[in-house]
């Protein structure tokens, strides 16, 4: 699940925190990096389980309406499309999901009010009403409505951030921060939904935290090299800051360029343009509006010099 694009983002964020807290050691930085990957995976598991939570809210809504209808002797024939959704049932029964929720002590219970508000947003969505009105929805209809829920409701509601904050506060591990990478993790949830088939049973495998040991090894090495080669990276950066006061360069820009240079120097198998593009994208997300073009210009000059010196061959 955690690919190299996400690894680079985590390394930049963790290195930023590493230097902001002068008490930290490289070993502590590595432990916090690995914890940040766990946090992303916790979010993936929680979002998959949110399917179950919202389904429970729908079941409770129908039961409440039935009780009111019985008390007032009125006719009530609700659509059962959502509560009988086959994808939701598969996720509810999925062994991997249940095991991960239990082993990591994950739960939406403390965020009940926030889930209630998300469910209300869902019920007001036109696509939700259209789904309820389908006669005998297909399995593809069942999957499609959940993909729509994640892209149009969950990815856009402030209540998800509020819910995750409540869960973070309730977690025994105080280093759990769930709100980072929400849009990326939602894309993995949607990928998982697409993977399910009508015949998928309770043993259907979810995405693993890492596709291979190579990704984790890449993360550890990138962080270690970024820290160990800080002085070399800063010398290269400062030498290219013509007519710039180095102190005025955004701190995040320095971190992004430091990690990018460490990757250029230590991973000859990664194409130059891949490295350049990845860190420019990180700058767009985490630094100033002018940072991407500024970082691109500096890194381009540094890459030319490193090639001339024979320190990189790409």
C-alpha cells in the first residue's frame, strides 16, 4: 500500500520534525518514521470499517422509523438497498479487517456524534437517494455507491477530521496522528473496493502496509542518508543561492531539497527526472506557492554539478 511517493512525503515530514526538536536522535527519527507508516495504515483500516459504521447508522434509522410508524399506525416501507449492500456485508465479515481493528485497538466509538453527522450528509446526497430507488441493485451498483460515498462525502467533510481527532485522543499510543494523507489513503480504500468481487469471502486479503520489504528499506535508507549527509546537502544548496540570503529560504524548502539530494546521491537506480518530479510535487503540497519552481531551479543546477563531478550517473 505505502508506495515510494508516500515514503518520500513521510521522510520529508519526519525530517522536518526531527530538526525542529533538537533532542531527537537518528534512531528516534527512524522509529517515528515507522510509526507514521503505521498511522497511515491505521487510517486505511479505519476508513474501511467506516463502511460498517455508516451501515449500522442506516439500520438504526430504519428501526427508529419503523417504531414511529407502528406507534402512529402509518405505513412504512423503507428501501433496504443500503442496509443489504453486499460489499458492506463482505467488509463486515472480512477477517483481515476485524483482526486489524481488534489488534490495534481501533474503534469509531468515541466519534459517534461525528459519524452521525457524516451519515446525515450522506442521506442528503442525491446519488444516495438514487441508489435507494434502484430496483434490485447489482453488485456493481453496491460497489459504485461506496466509491461515490468516499469521493463525494467522506473525502470532503470536515467531520472526518473531527472524528479522527477524537480517536487520536482516545488511543493509548500518544504518537498516533491519523489525519495526514487522507486523500491518498482514500484512493487506496477505493482501490480495495474495486478489487472485491461477488465471490469474495471472509478471507479476502486487504492491502498490506508495504508491498515489499524493498519499500521499507528504501524509507529507512533515505531518512538515514538525509540525516548523515545534511552538511553536504546544505553546502550544495547554499552554493546555488545566488543573490539569496540563505536564512530567507523557507525551512520546508531546505528539507525538501535535502531529501531530494540524498536520493540523487544514494539511489542510482532511480531516474533523475523521477526524483525531481516527486519532490516538486511535495513542495506543491507542503510549501509556498513559489516553492516548486524555486526548488526545481536549485535542484536542476545541483544535478548538473553532481553529474559533472561524477557523483551521480543518471
